[in-house]
C-alpha cells in the first residue's frame, strides 16, 4: 500500500478529517499570564495551512490546580474567546482542531493551587524547590470534582467550536499517574491491579464522552509504557486500550514516557541541557539542573518509528482507530504504518520544523523531514513560544 492512503479522509465518531494526519500536542508557550496570545492562533493556523487533517492544542489544563505552574493556561471563561479564535483560524485554513485535556496531578510547582493532588502521597521532585514536596492522595470528592472539571472543559471547548478533545492519559500526568504502578500505591478500588488503576482514568473518559461525545470526537493519548522498571507495561496498556474501545473512544494516540522520570523517552534524541539550565525559574533550580541534569535527564538515542514495536502490540489487541506517534520520518515510514494497519499518523517535531512538511511530502518535493531531533524546540517553549531554531 502506498503513502497515498494517508492522504485520504477518515471518520472518527462525529468527525471526518480530510486526511489521516494529526499534529500531536506540543506545549506551545504562546500565553501571557495564562491567556493565549496571537502567537497560538498563528501557530495552529500555519499547521492547518500546511495540510494537517487535525491540529491539537496542547496542555489544556481542566482546572486551576491542573496547571503545572501558576501562569499556565487553563480552560475557563477567561481563555475561551482566545481559544475560539484559534479554532476559527484553523477552520478557515481548512483544518480541524482538537484540545488536549490535562491535569498535572502531583507534577506541579503551582504554589497558588496548594498541595498537588495525586493518586497517592508522593515525593514531588519537580516542586521540591518551590515548597511543594509532597502530593495529597486524592479522595472520592477530589476524584468526583476533577472528573467534573474534565467534562466541563470539554463542553466549553465544544461551545468554542472545537472538533475534538484528547484526554491525556500519558507522560506521567494525573491520569497516567493513576495508571502507573510506580505512582499509584493506593490500597482501595483505585489501586493494585491494572483494572483498579485504570478505574479513575476510565471514569474521567466516560464523563467526557457522555457530555460531548455526540458533538466532538473524543480521543485519548495513552501511555503504552512509562519507560522505566516498575512503570506501566504494554500488556497493561493493552487492557486499558480494550476498555477504552468498549467505552467508545474514537481513537487512541499511542505514546510513552513519564515527564518526572523519563522525559526524553517520549521523544528521543538530544537533551538540550544548556537551554534547560538557562530556563530554570530561580537560582536553586538552575544550579540543581546544572549539577544533576545529566543524571536526572536520561538521553535516549533517536531511531525512526521508535514506538513501533509497542504500538504493534496495541494494534493487535484492539480494532478501534489508532494513531501511531513517535519518530515518523517520511514517506517510507508512512507507507509502512498504513500497511501495518494504523488508521492515523500523528507527528510533532517534523511539523514544528516545517509546518508545510506534509504538503511538500505529498507533492514529492521532499521524502523525509530535515528535523535532526536536537530538541532545542523544547527549550524554546519557555522562551516566547515553541519553534524550530534551525
Ligand atoms: C517541544 C515539545 C513539546 C511537547 N509538548 C507536549 C505536550 O504538551 N503534550 C503532549 O502530550 N506531548 C508533548 N510532546 C510530545 C509530542 O507530542 C510527541 O509525543 C513526541 O514529540 C514524539 O513525536 P515526534 O517524534 O513526531 O516528535 C512535546 C514534544 C515536543 C518536541
């Protein structure tokens, strides 16, 4: 089968995309005091103009306490006009738009939100220097309130003209913290075997689906593995995928890695340590990064299609639409993924490097991305907005 199939339309529940390409969520940093700037609109409009079927706005915190730091954007009345503007611009450019629904869980240095919430009481290395050393184990009220926040955020996005939402169950954020045996040490019905650890993430999914499923496609970004011993395994993730299929998820975007432990497992390539040190918020953070950065931030060499083996295991366990994500390099990879039965292809860095990547690939102007995975774009997120420096 050729690459052409990837450029054909695909239907995900109530939504039809003009092609099978999704711009994967990458933290944009186009916000001022938590309000999206024109940069966010321009960024996503450029991606839509470059021909991607659907672009994904990243890290839409569902509540103030779902933010990893205090001036991060969250979905509420104050941000909706700007978010609606992004959707309008994307539609005008012929694309569809999704928003990633997130909650940081214990991975927080957001002092204003108070003690971070988590599946268990956990040491919060990320917030240590900001006076937030431990998380609080969520009780039933916390869970009920948080699930409500996810559903309300999705409804607000439907009103703002969004076409889809992506419930984030990956990368070590709250729902992924519940899934992971490393961070979920609960003794109740929400901890222990994977059927229990998945209970709260699945409840959240169900609430979102019930609220907006008739209007929006509801996708899930799902960890296949956390990338360290004692973390979520692909076998456990297959179970979660099957449950999400049963509950009517419109597609899964497959990923892995845990931001507080294995941040570069999810993207691979260079660790841009120098810029990360410079971006530290205070002197203590900078010094800690300079001294311990190489130990804390493990490097994983880049290889094309680095999640393929794991994604094939998930492919064999469900029939629902799956988006392959991770190291898609060009024409050959896309054909291979179509042949392997993936329904969608999600990309991040090739589209940060060049929003016109897909158009150029389709016309034959290029065969593969020129992105070298230097990952300096990660540093740029905190320097006025994500961009390729090359
Ligand atoms: C600059 C940057 C920011 C990212 N921010 C997010 C994010 O906010 N949410 C998320 O789910 N993934 C995020 N990711 C991960 C990407 O969505 C994707 O999973 C990863 O880059 C692998 O895909 P690629 O090889 O096509 O780049 C980010 C990646 C990069 C490079």
